[in-house]
């Protein structure tokens, strides 16, 4: 049986990008600043953002996705309109983004 690229690459990516147990504690505030700069053109990044299917708000993402799913979508976006953050974000920044998004869960 053939493995998908995600299942093959996931362990290597977690080593390179870090995980929630990284030595550096994720910063919700830094995640918000990154989201404001890179994500707010398409996503509503505010707490209690409206729930919608197309370009979901970060609040909706927080409610319906796990930390691991959020991280995976940042690292390997499902569509080409979302910037390829893997090209320039380091593990700590991704931890910060995940921490900010998760902080919006109601």
C-alpha cells in the first residue's frame, strides 16, 4: 500500500518545525501579530469572528479543528491562495500562530 506524502513527511516536518512541546513556549500575542500581518487579508482573525465556510474565521477554525490539524493546514495549505508559510516561517512562529488560533476557541 502506498503512503501519502503527508504521512511520509509529517514526522520529518515535526522535527524541523517543532511541536507544541518545543522548548520555547508559544506566544499568543506574537501569533496575533503574525496573523494580523499575513492572514487578515482573507481571514477574520478577531475573537468571535463570524462562522462561514469560505475563508473561515480563526474563531471557527479554533472551534472545529484540533491543534494538530491547525498546524498541518499552516504547514501544508490545501489551496494555492494561502501563502506557503513553510518557505519562511520557523517552528516557533508556527507554534505562535497555532497558540493564537486555539486561544479563540469559545
